[in-house]
């Protein structure tokens, strides 16, 4: 029972103190489940993150599903998901109740304007960490740059970018990397 409580509180804390969505939660989830609690290994976290990004739904929920299931099975999965969802649900409920009163409050607008740069930096951190873990190979950096430009400049749907990156990764690791293992 104690481990369920730890799992719930870990994901509750992450869900309660993260502003900006699932990608902002990634460094916090990694720190909690890999470094602090040691529930999963770093390599396993990277693989879990890839699956969590590929699966439909919010990455924070998908991560909670994988970590919860890995640590305590079905009960752990439910516990971790509830820990992640409850803080957001409560905040959204409170905001909805008082939204008309705070909608055009200049102080609230300034608070959110001040939070934006922090959110952007928290999204950049996982990208940089993943690049470091991949060894900054020219292939990975090129693929990431092409994907970002395709979405940002040309308006290509992220679905097509993810599919193309997946196919490219399979081709690269199935044929090119086998023929040239030093790359």
C-alpha cells in the first residue's frame, strides 16, 4: 500500500506543479522515476518516452500509464494516472467556476505572460536531453531539424512528420547503420 501512495503522490506532485502541458512534465517525471525513486532505468525511460509520444493521448498520461504499469501492474497504472489527472481536473474546474471573474484581469494576463518563457524552456530541456543521449549524431540532429522545419515553416501535419521519422529510423537502423556501424 505504501508503494501505491508513493506512486500516487509522485505523479500528483508532478501534475500539480507543472504548468504548460505534458512535454513540460517530462524532465520532472524523469527526475522522479529515474533519479529519485529509481523505478525504471534511464534507457528504459527513453524507450518509454518514445512509446508515450507515439501513443494517442497526452504524453503525461501515457507516461503515467507506462511507469505505473511497470512498477505495480494494473493497480499502479490506475494510481499513477489518477495522480496525474486529479490536479489538472481540480484546477480546470476552479478556473471554469471563476473564469468570468478573472478573464480580463490584467494581473492574471501578466502572470501568464511571465510563465510563457519558462514553459518554452521546459519544453526545450527534454529535446536537448534526448539529443545528448543520442550522441548528437548528425543523422538525429538532421532528422530533428527537418522535422521541426516541416511543421513550423511548411505547416506539415505532425502526424506525417512522426510517420516519416519512424520509417526513416527503421530504414536507417535496419540497413544503413548495419552496413556502417561506426556512424
